[in-house]
């Protein structure tokens, strides 16, 4: 059996394991309201998929995520390249990157809520949280490039955007792929959390808040399942596109 098929089967077993754990927690807690049955969750999930309003919520959250990923990718790569090419810049920005990685998300969101308008909070909070992740991967990828390859291009040209896209980024593809996959998972959690806190209109975060307010916990789990699918799609489709373009 091919490894890809095995991984898919194991992944499906992992999803079943989550359902089993929810059932066990429900039995242990003795509270079917907080831990509804797996069939109730699936029923709510299918009901949400049939509702057009659900896709409006998904679109809003995906828009927040895509904009945050774009901002953090551009800034993260720029910072990461500067850190990879200069030890001075790396040491200078190291405390800032540590602070952004370490600061509790709720504290960061509250600060941003005070400083800017609520509709901008999901973009800014997610971008600030993802920049260190992408910049660190970029910096590490840049430092790992064979110096002999760098010396070859330096004989013919100075560093430029053309060199960045034709030499550096292709050689750092592995690091950037993994950073992107991690950024999607972390990003959607941050986006939904900030949407929940600032009550973003027509968003998954707002929907989760409404479900919790009305004690519709089966909907909360259904929305969580939708978010898992979104993470798989957003992180998988670009990688699939890259593979096709290479072939």
C-alpha cells in the first residue's frame, strides 16, 4: 500500500479518534449539553453546509486570513532576508521577534483594539503573530543556502529583486512551505479568536459567539470541523499548485 494512502487512512482514524474522545468526555462529564453526541454534531455540520449564510461567514474569515497571510508573508520574508544576510540585523530584531512570539494573544488583541478600529483588528493581530514565524523560516533558509551558489551569482550581479525571486526563494522553498502550512493553522485560530472578541460582522468568530450565547454547543463543534477543513484546503491547494507547475 502506498505511503500516501496509508497517511490518508491514518488521518481518517485521527478524525474518528477526536469523535471518540468527545464521546468519552461527554460520558465522564455527564453533560450532554456541553459534549453532545457525535451524530448531533454531524447533523449540525450538514445543516450548516446547506445554509448559504455559512458560506458568507467562511468568506469573511478567509478574507481576513488571506489578507493577514499576504501582509505577514511580504513583511516576514523581507525581515527574514535582512536577518539572514546580516548578523547585526538578526541580533537587533531578535528581542522584537521574541516579544511577538511570546506575548499572550489576548494581550496583543486588547492592545490593538485600543489603538485601532475594530474591523482592522483581525488583520493586524494575525499579521503580527505570523511575521516572526515566516521571518524565522526565511532567515534559517537563507543561512542554509550553499555559499558557493551565492558566490556564483555575485560574480555577475548584485543583490536585487530578480536575484531574490530567481535564486534565494527557490532555494528556500522547503522552509517557506512548512512556514506557510504552520501559518495557516495558527492564523485561522487567531483570526477566529479576534473575530470573537471584536464581534466581526458575518464571520465564523461571531457565529461561534452566538452559538455559545444560546448554548448551541453542537454548532460550536460543527464550526470547529469547518475550520479544520478550511485549514486543510488553504494549506493544501497552494502546495498542490506548486507541484503541478514543477511537473
